[in-house]
């Protein structure tokens, strides 16, 4: 039986409504009045991101042992829905981060979890997921970016990725590549690498 990446225990309804009330207030006061400005000027909404961090929304589903809130997926979905009410771009900032957190929780080593998840829970370290490529969009089985093991034990990644939501401002990018081009089915020859980078670069 596969291990669940996040809690399967339903969040207490009172707790859920409390956090949703805070998110609604944040959306009304901080997102809606400023969304048009950020959208029309194509400006990174740093004050909004800071607000998301203060509310703990980058760690909604992460276990408390890593500094997260440990809430269920239904609560997460309702939070994303509420943020989207204010500006559709805002849940995207959290959702790509969520993908990285899920991958770490589901497939990461204990060392990787200890290294990254506490910072991800606070939003100090934010993640992006890099899958799409120029020739195939998001057709996973058609990706060509590859990684080959070098003599020094490290992997060299070669290829081109596009449309990496939050890629510029992330500090961690989960990059899906081909490591065994002869694998069948193709997904068995794919690996997701964790790549560290400087936000804004």
C-alpha cells in the first residue's frame, strides 16, 4: 500500500472555517484592491506573497513536524478557491509550490525532507515544477530533456524547458527529465531532479 503524501485525516470543521475566514479577509483587504495593478504592470506581488507566508499558506498540507499546518486537501482546495476569487494568479503561486512539496513528501529521502520542507513550510523557500518543453507543451511522454550520469557521480541535464510557473522567483525547481530513453513504458525512464537556484535569477 502506497504511503500517503499528506494527511488523510479530515481537518476539524471549526479549524477549517477559522483559516478560511482569515483567507477571505486577506483576499478582500490585500488581493482584490491590488490585483489590477499587479496584473496590468506584470509586477511580482511581493506584499501579497509576504501575506501568504504570514498566514502559513505555503505549508497548509505539510505535516506539523516540518512546521506546516497539517491540514487536509479539502481545506487546501477551498483556500485556493478563495484566493482565486481575488485574483486567479495568486493560487498559482501556492499550487506550484504544493506540487514540489507533494513530490518531496511522497518520494523524497529523509535527508531531503529535513533539508527542504521546514523552509518550504514557511514560504522562505518556494518551489516550481518544470515539465513543459517547446516541442510538446505538457505532453509528459514526449519530453526530451535528459540527464546523464557523469564520471564524478553527478548528473548533467541537457534540454530546454518553458512555461515554468513561478520559476523566476522560486528557490527550488523540480525538473522532470529522461534518464532512460529505452524504458517502457516511458514514465519509468523519467526522474525528477531537485535543482536549487537564486530567486529572481
